[in-house]
């Protein structure tokens, strides 16, 4: 793509966003200043309670009437805010974190079943007495026309063309204004960190799209957390639609400045450009970085993660390539660490313990603890440079008997370099 074409495309994108903003500025705000967040402790291998708690804290701090549950029941999911009478599942913002697939999500606190076995799905509600009992989000049970944002934080909730995330978006104005879901399994240990950044970005005034871009600029143990899809008016901030005043000032907590930004990078030259940048920044250690690719069709993320002696670290360079405008941004996630010092710490920890044997033992324990069908398992050593901790890391993807997926990574401490 030549310079003039890129310039025309950039101007066109800006014009489209301005038109969309102007169009929405004429729409009255909903005034549905409520939020509802759901997560639960399923078992030892998955706990999404922290996601619901963090979401509630963010939305409450923004001025919403916020309610969250970590022990959802059929009656709670079908309930309403006591102060407003607004259905929980038709709140101004609805945040759901748990097991998922392309058409549904469910929760089952401590695997107790019964009243705790409940969820949501696209389409109509389940027949009375069904287990689990699913509330249909586009049935006559709920009016979603004044819902600003739905967050379906579960595996595969935006997989395929007709999925749970886009089912709540309606062109006739009867659905939610925007939504987000994930196109692949997404690992819980990384998802929680990503979601906390996302919610903080939202309450500080960023649009749904910008909040995703901010959260994606960091690197994670599992970067498949960046495989999400957004629908509806994602160029807007959901709180602004609800009539919540947003401080327009931005700070380093919700916006990141890339250390390098290059325009005119064609898609065929992305890999070579990334390799050159890594070599320029770390000429004596460039062979320690391994690339992981994730993201959407328009924006691809290439995380150059640092490994040493087959030990994964949380040091990385994150490259964001926008193929629409041939732009490549580089974000520094090296955490201000000296590579030689990190290598020395890992050497000491590896020499002081039988890490390979412990990795095998810990992997077998995780496999034995999962009663559902395991579709993917991977185990590795992981070094956290912040705590100077070496851990075994066992990641997995599983599918339960109802066809819903979940994924997590279990960390077990091997040693600390003091």
C-alpha cells in the first residue's frame, strides 16, 4: 500500500468515526445506571469470582448502581435491582465471566447443581425444570434496548458468525448497544488480568474498542486472551450512553505510548520488521525471543516473549500491527529488567531444585483433578521477574459434559531467588 493510499484510508477511517460519533450524539442517554457482574468458584481448577468482584468495584466507582454475585442461582439471575427494579440481566452494563461456548454460558457454585446450576444463552429460555436452567437473552423475558454493554468473558462466546456475543445486538434498536466475546478458548489466569485492565479503562472514559487495545498492549502468560470480537457501537464509551459523566483527561493508567511506531509496513514485511527491531533493541539476546501471534482480522498482536533455558518469563515486546493502515506499534513489556541478571537468577534456581521432575508431578496432578474432557494440556517452567519466582505452569483447555469450554493455568512455586 503506497503512502497516498494509506493517507486516504486513514482520512476515511477518521471520517467514519466522526460520522458515527455525530449520529450517536443525537441519541438520548439511557439513564439505566445499573451494572450486574457474575462469576463463581467452580472447583479447584477454575474460579471467576475475582473477575466479578473487580468488575463491580470498577462500575461502582464510576457511579453505577452495581450488584455482583459469586454464588449465582436461578433466582438471582432472574432477579432485579432492589432500588430501581431493573432486571439484573438488563442492567446498563452486564459482565459475565465463566464457562462458555458459541451459544451459552453457565455457572455452578462448587459444583453443587440444583439452584446454583444456571446460565444464559442466545434464544429463548430453557423449559422449566431444566438443568442447567438457561435464561434466554433475546426472549421476551428481558428488554435489552437500554443496555449499553454486554461482556461475555468466556471461551468461544464470539466463535463463528452467529454467536452469543452478537446475538444481543439488534439493528432494530431492541438489543444492547455493544458487546464483546472471545473467538477461542481464553486462559483464566490471563483473562482476569486482561479484564481488570479493560474495566479500569472503560470507567476512565475509553471506548470499548480503545479499552481492548489498551489491554492488548500488555503481554500475558497466555496471549490468546487477545482473541476477542466486538460488536455494535464499540467506538463509544458505554458509561457515556448511560448518562455517566466521564473525566475526559487521560493518564498513563489507561493509555500507553508505544516505544516505536512505524507506518508503511506491508503485511508481507511484518515478520522481518519485527525481527529487525528485536535485533536492534537487544543485539546480543535476540535469540531469546519467541513470537506468539493472536488478535483479530484487522489488528494482529505479535508478542515476542523472552525464554531462557526453556523457561518462559513475563518479559516481552508486544507488536500491534493494524493491517488497515499498515501501522506497526511496539510496546515495552520488559518490565525494566536487565536480561543478564534475569538469566543469572534462573540459572541459580534451576541448579538448586529438580524442576523437571516437579513439572511432571504437577502436570499429572492437574490432569488427575480434571473430571471433564481435556482437549489441550501444556506444561512449562515460568519465571516471574517481579517476584523473582520460578514456578511450574500447567495450562489446559477442557470441555464439560454440556459442551461448554473452560481454560486455566495452574502455577506451583518451585523457588524464589532472594
